[in-house]
C-alpha cells in the first residue's frame, strides 16, 4: 500500500484531470464519458450544471488514470466540432486557494 506521499506522487504523475469546454448544452455525463472511453480508462466525466437553471454550462471535467491515454484524448479531441462550437480540451489547472467570490448583485442593492 502506498503512503500518502507516494500516492500523491503516483496520482500527480499518472492521473490526469481534463477540462472540456464548448460542449453542446444537451450533452450529459454519460455521453461525455462515452466520448473519452474511446481513448482509455475513464474514472469520471461530469458536465457542469447551473444550480439555478439546472442546465448545462457547456463545459465539464473528465478524470483519466493513465496520463498517456489522457494526452491522446486531449490531442485527438481538442478543436473538433461536436456541436456548433469547437471543443477546447486541455489538462485542468489545479485550483489554488478558495474560489473567487460570486458577483450576484444581491449585495450591491441600494
């Protein structure tokens, strides 16, 4: 069994989280998973959903445990048209710190 530090290195070295933008608004998690499974093992695929409307935001994230398969998926899928817009597929950037505050104008009412 891997220690915490070994697992972190293993996950950092081989596991890849992928950001996907330009998704058709009617695409669901299962369909996103199906697209990436063609390139290898896919742990999860999640389309971002707007909490207020319940509709897709047009982007999502995919987790692939094998970095080589993930890179193949990125290279093959980036800039192809799945709907009206070309896809933007790249390695997700790590978040640092808390998420930025949302400007919903509720606090700015006079």
